[in-house]
């Protein structure tokens, strides 16, 4: 068996122990009619359908959000390519002022006479 099948078997064993502790009986009980077993199985199947519906709804919402994020990314990428990149590409980095040449006193963000800590 694979590790996945081993894990399922382990969970079945754990569930059997939990069920016996909770209900003080096992699946070998004789007090239920076949119709009772069918009703229990149907109830479990309905619970499963509810769990599946919840997960499906969550996944649909997540898919919509991923599409919206992808669309926003493409929109911002296009805005960058059309508007920002030409500005950046046209800049001559060598000619850009350094912090010290733009602010000769060297205390950006401080009033004159104040020193950096």
C-alpha cells in the first residue's frame, strides 16, 4: 500500500476507537435494521454534500480573486510600461543629484542647527 492508503487505514482505526468510546458500541452492533443503516449512510452523505458545497464555493471565490489580482497586475504593468518606464529609461543616473549635493548641510529632515542622533 502507499503512504496515502496507510494514512486512511490509520484514520479509520482511530475513528473506530473514538466511535466506540463515544457511542459505547461498534459497527458490529445488532440493534439496527438495514433501513437504519441506510438512513445513517444517507445522513453522512448529506453532510458530505454540504462540506463539498462549502469547499466548491470557497474555491470559486478564490478563483475570482486570483483573476481579479491577475487583471490588476496586468493593468498596473501596462501603466508602468506606458508611463513610468519611459521616464526611468530617459533618466541619466550619472546626472542625478546625490543626497549630499542636493542637501549640502547633510541634515535632511532636521531644522538648521539640529544634529542627527
